[in-house]
């Protein structure tokens, strides 16, 4: 029967692929499996449960896409009141557009996560954290993962196209297309080139912020763009440094940690400087009618200090999205920064209206 055999021992005549049979010297643990070739034709051996399919989309990382709401948040306090007037005229439409834009980015990024797991199967199977992902742990088959990625990518780009054509947000569509291309470039090439992978990841965060500005119809300050980019690059480099020293990972050469240390310090310093310059920029003062945003600088500094401590002392920066959701100091610092910004901008907005 070629590559198939029939089991006649009371199994209802089911047909099984030969590769499903135990082979001499076959891999006995998933960490020893080289790639999908050991499992071709064995789709029935995978559970492909709905919960595992959802885990493939990494819902814990969806919080990154809330960066799209940063520009609308600040635009609400803009003295030009362009965005405020839109909210007053049709608040439901603004909420709908913002919500759908976040969903579009979630779907596109989720598709990239699935493709990333499929492409890096062999490498991730030896990683102490990534080995538990459903695709790597052989709980979800390629036959289920690939259509899932295509559906998410098509849904995200389709939603962006609908927003572009029906709501006049063609700029948002092009940002989504650029982000999609960038994610696949990162998966197939950039992550294997020294430092390029971190830069691509930081650019992805920047595109999220730009997408939110396009949806809100505002222009981002150059200083704010640089602040977001270097802040995201700082987080990416901290993650890379902790990954080097994870249990089970190969020890890097003596120069790599030192290089990363210098890069991390530079990015932290530039992030802080760009934020300070943003709060003091003439355009920022003109938009918000206040110079008091500079007083939120200590919260940014405290956040950077805390992240450095988590990176170097506690070795917990390997999963940054979990830190921002679970570390009480980071959460409290972020909430305090948002409250301080809200109070300062509200007072300035109220004063200008008198």
C-alpha cells in the first residue's frame, strides 16, 4: 500500500501513515525532534484543541497593541480640539474605529506569531520557555496552524482595508501593510542578523503608535517618535540579554553581554532625554497649553530604573509583556504616570477654556 499500512487488529480498518510507527533511533522527546518531517502524515496524532489554537495566537502579548490608544489619549487634550469635537459629534463612531484598529493589529500580529513558531520549530524546541508553546510542543499541527495564520492575516488586512475605504483611513491601511511585511521580514531574516532584529521589533512598536495617530487624525511629535522607538529598543535589548542567560541556553561569547550592556544604557538615556525634550518642545506646549508635563519625567525615570533592576538583578526581562501585566512596581508606575498626565492636561485644558 505504498507509504501506508492497514491495522487489522480490531481497529476498524483504519489506515495509518508509516511515519507514525516507532522507528529505530526515532526522537523520543519533542526536544529531540528536528523538524516537522518526523510528523508528516500524522495529523491525527495532534489534538488541535481550541484552547491550544488560541494559545498559538499569544493573547498575553495583545496588550502591546494598546499602544495605538496613546495618540488618541493625548489628542483628547489638544487645544486645537479637533479630535475632541469629533468625539463630541459622534463618540460611538470614534470608539468603533479605535476598537477595530486595535483588533486589526491584534489579528496581524497573531498571524506573525503563528508563522514564527512554525519557522523556528527546531530552535524553539530547545528553549526553556518557548518549548511549551502549543506548536512547538506538538499540540497543534501544521495543517491547523497554517490556515489559522492565513485567516488571522486575511482578517486583519481585510479589516484595515475596510477602515481605509469606508472611513477614509488609507494611511492606517498602509501602516498595517508595512507592519505585516516587517513582521515576516523579522521572522525569516532580520532576527538572525546581529542587532537588526531588535531594531525591527522597536520599529513595530513605533508603527503601532503611528497607526493610532493616523486614526486620531493627529501628527506625532518627532521627539515622541524617537522616545517610543528607543524605549521599545531598550525593552527588546533587555529581553535579548536575559535570553542569553536562561537555563539551557548556550553561553554567549565574552563580548556579547558587554555590548548589550552598553546598548541598553544608551537606549535608556536617549529615551529619557527624548521624553524630556518632548515635554519641553514648543509644539507640545502649543498643543496642550502647559509646560508642566516635564513633572511626569520622574515616573519615566522610575520605570526605566525598575526595568533595569528586573533585567540585571532578577533576570525577569525575558518575557516583557508579562512584566507590564504582573510586576506591581511597573504597573503602579505606569498608572501613576497616566494619572499625572491626565491631571496636568485636564487642568491645562480647563484653564484654556476659561
